[in-house]
């Protein structure tokens, strides 16, 4: 990475070659779909089946022959139940195959979609069922169950945004780890 924060052609090429390998190895329809596997493996250390099960992106679901619909800017949801404290990860990914497009690739409307979705999720808005795809809604109901069945409350919402190389990632983590006061 160069000092000004702008990715070099070498950075771009490294990411792109890894994405190409995932696309070929998993016989995926396009590079954006392959990028999910690279990013989630690197960020969360997920296995391929965990990655596939976490993807809620409309385009990916269509390409995979799964039931699709609106994703409201939420491309993947991974619920980590490995500890007593569940951690819920939401991701929005943007990927480009063209080096000259790397600085103009994360529309602000996506952030608005994500925040609107999260507001509906946290307020348990039942209208979500009609406004998201079935895979995402299954994740929503699983999250609501976590909220319902735990004696904990949301302590922290961490918003992290990463825009570099030939991709952009918006990652939201919801930690549920402070005992509720009844």
C-alpha cells in the first residue's frame, strides 16, 4: 500500500489474482461472488460452507439457483455462536475488476440501505419479512431469537468501513455481551 492511502497496481493485482483463483476453483459466476469467499476467509477465517450459508446477496443467490429477493445492502450475515456471547457480523461488499474504478465504488445509498435495515432489525420490525429475501429473513429471525433467548442486551455496535485495493467492505459487528438489568 502506498503512503497516500491509494492502492498500487500491485495491490490491485494481488487481490484480483486471489479472486480469480476462487472464481475458478469454486466455478462461480463472477468475480464479485468469488470475492465473498476470499474476504470472509481472510476476515473471519470461515470455511467454504459457512461462507456460502452466510451470503444473503441477491445476485449471488440468483447465480446459485437459490430463492432471492431484496438484500437491503446486507450481502452476508455471519452469526458466531462459538462462545457464550454471540457475535453477529453484517457485511456489504463492493468489488471491481478494473483498477481505474477503485476510488468510485461505494455508493452512499448502500450505507443508507444498511442503516435502515439495521434500524428495522433492532426494532424488530415485522415488515422486514416482506422487504428482504428469504435467506436474509431467516437470519433476521435467528437474530431475533438470540435477542429473545438471552438475558443480555446490545452493548456495542462497531461500524468499520474499509475501502482499498479493488474492493470496499462495510462491516458492522453487533456484540451482545452485557447482562441486562431487569
